[in-house]
C-alpha cells in the first residue's frame, strides 16, 4: 500500500467529509514556501498552512533551536515548576504586547487560548462576587471548536450539530462600512443592562466567516464603550496576530487596549501546537487570595511546553530581523499592485486586502456557502496548478509565509487569474 492508501485505512482528517473528499496529498517535505509531495510535485503554500507558518517550512534556525531545547529539557510539569524558556518567552512577549498586559498564561492551540479567556472572564467576576453572566460577540464570529469557544462563536455550519449544548451569547452586527453606528448602538444598548462579563471579537478581520474586514476606528469606539460599562474585552488575535494585518496585533491599529489577548497559530512560527492568553495585572490580581478556590481553575499537561517556548523564541528572533519587516512591505505592495487587476475581472467581486491578507469572492449564481460545489472546483483547479489555497465557500484568500518570493507571488496571482478566466467555461454552474 502507498502512503495515501495507508492513510485512509487509519486516519480521520479534520473538516473533511471522508466519503467524498479527494484523497489527501502526501507531503513528504517542506522548504520555504513550498510543500513537496512524494512524487516531487511542488505546491506554493499561499495560506501558510492554516495561518500558522510565517517564516517558511522547515526553517533551519527554528529547527536548530527546537533541537537544542529537546536536548536540554523536553518537558516539565508547569504547576509547581518553571523553566528558562517560559520565563524568557513571557518577558519578550510582554515587551511587545500592549503596555496594559501583565501576565501570560500558556496552553496549546487557538481554541484553548479562547477557552482560557472565557473561563478567566467568568471567574474574574465570580471571584469578586459580582453577577455578570453574558458574553457579547460579533455575528459570524469564529473562535474555535471547543465548547466555550463554539458558544461565543456564531451559530453556523461549524457548530450546527452541537447547538443545543452551547451557552447563550448576545450577538451584535459586524461593524462593516456603513453599519458602524448601528453596531455601536447595539453594543451600548446591551451593555447598559449591566449583565455583561466580556466582549470577545476577532479584531479587524473575521477569518472563518469569509475574511470580513472592518475598520479600526469603530473597533476603538466599541472598546471605549466596553470600558465605560466596565466590561472585559477579549481580542482573539489567534489568526490576526503576528503581523497578518501589517502590525504585530490587529489591535495595534487602535488606541484602546484589550484586557485579554489570545495568540496561537503563528506563535511558534508554525512548528508546534502552542498558545498564550495574556491578561492585565488587574485581572490577574482578582485571582489572588488566601482562598485556594479563587485560583484560575484551568490547566493543560503541555502548558508552557519548553519545546513550544523554544520555537516561539526562535520565531521572535526571526521577526526581529530587518528582512522580516521588509518582507511585510514587499508582500503588501505586491498585493496592492495585483488588486486592481482582480477588481477589473468580471468573475471576482468584493476584492479586499488587509496587511498581507488578500481576499475576493468568485462570482457565482450559487449561494456562497461553506459547502458550495464551486469551492471544491476551485480547490481542485489550483491544487492541480501547484498552489495551495483553501477557499471558504466562494471566498478565496491568500496569506503567504512572509518569506514568499516575488516570483512565487507572481505564480499565485497568475493561477488566480487563470482560475477566474476559466470560471465560466469550466465550472459553468
Ligand atoms: N480563533 C480564531 C480567530 C481562529 O481563526 C481560530 C482557528 N482558525 C481559532 C480561534 C481556533 O484555533 P485552533 O484551530 O488552533 O484551535
């Protein structure tokens, strides 16, 4: 049996209808922006492998630092113990996080980073014997697949089978252009009832909802309203963190600082499952008490795993290099030059960009749904041409590792143009 045959005998892949999905592509090597399959075919990873990879695949510097750490200390229980990499990483993160952030809590994926933020918010109020029961979130929100994270997310295709098991949340409109005041009014009306514990949001860009972008000014006003009503603010920067929107955090585009920040995906440079939830000292202090039951009642076996910390530290080293910021500008400029061509194309609509993220919708008579058949046709088309894109319904987006070369970007753009040219003929839906 070959690798793919062996895979489907034993493996169950995420977000995959195993009965009808195309066979998985057997990747045996990653190098820079490229993924290479067992037949030697190369794929440009134009989506950073689910938003995680920022420095390119199999980066030798991160690999070396991971190896060094593995030889020194691979893991230690983080309750009752600490280690140099956790201390150094928290020190370095707190230097680049907003100035109001005071403590770092470690977990191991984006959903758990959010889960921790939710539990911190609930217990923050409970520890003070204050009743604040409700979360407010944005419509369409996606915050992960664990139950708390699903609950604060929109009721959508992702959570549909589990709806009866999720807790109630108040939703307000996404403040897209033209509807800002409506959202601000909804937020104020809800918060004035006095029962809200926290507002959770994907800052400036909702990813899984289909790359929906909104402006910093309105987000800043929303955080001002939350401050006015003493409601905690949770920035889910799992997707937007690490310069995707042009700055380290999407919330670095605004003046107000969130109380809690969730980071994962690119935190370890795309190498290991790793996450942090950072908080203000004000929140942290509400858990300090002679009463043991007021401690944060949450933890994971792999919390602050030293190898994860070493990968994140190595990634921060690479971020600090001059080349890194030059690459961000270069990618943004390439996107800006490509955008007018995209806008002109009759098969593309809602063309948009934010930092290194570029997205558009493929025009179709079919409803833009996660299950659209056009989505599968787009996937097949671009994969065949050696480009990895993972459309969300008819929405196509590019967010490459920052080491992508100009030539590789040109190839991605030209495959997209070919795709759009072929839309009418080939997919005829
Ligand atoms: N929050 C956001 C904004 C995300 O985009 C995601 C993942 N796409 C998550 C949380 C969950 O992260 P993970 O898949 O690592 O659990």
